[in-house]
C-alpha cells in the first residue's frame, strides 16, 4: 500500500523507493484509477516500469505492475489497458489505434502513454502505435503484418 498521506498516485509510488532511485516519466488518472510509468534507472540506460494504482477509501494502493503495456483487472471483467514505450526524442505526439478509433497523446521526455479505463480485456484487437509526429509531420509506424 502506498503511504496514506500521499494524495496523488505519483507521490505515492515514489514514496516506496529511495530518493533519486526512480522518477515518474508519465502518468494518467481517471477517477479512482491511475497508471504511473517510471524510469527505474534515471542516471543511466532508461528502464521503464508501469504501475496500476487504485484509490480505495481515500488511499492510493498499488496493483499489478510490469515492464510492458497490457491490461490489468480492476473489478469483475473490467480493467485498465495501457500502451506505452520510449521513442525518439524528436517526437512530440503519438497516435494509436484501438477498437476502430484513433487516439493521440503527448510524447514527453521521449515517452508516450495511452490508457483506457474500465474496458474488458481485448480478445484479439490490442492497441497499436500508428504514428509519431516529428518536426510537425506524422510518420507512420509500419505494421508487423505489412510487407
């Protein structure tokens, strides 16, 4: 459990680590759910690690965590779905597709983070990074299935 006095998921996650051992590179929150993306090696080669958080009775608690995008159950058959990674520092926006829709988010410090809240676990159609904006121009990311 995160410290009870921490009123944000970011502060709560950081309180569990020695000072300067990690840093938050991105986070998103929706009501009582949050996702915090950390750089666990801020003084060297970047290593990203994501943590699902939930506010229960006014306190933020840590849920599942891992070193890749994915889906985490929050209640019954609904959960939080994330797509994140580090990209070239020249990028300032990222575009992803999920469930037939396009979404955009900022790229900050070479990292993008998309989060979808209260969604069922995707059976086959997972979110996919479609493009990055660099120098004002969108650059399409080739699909693993394209020739």
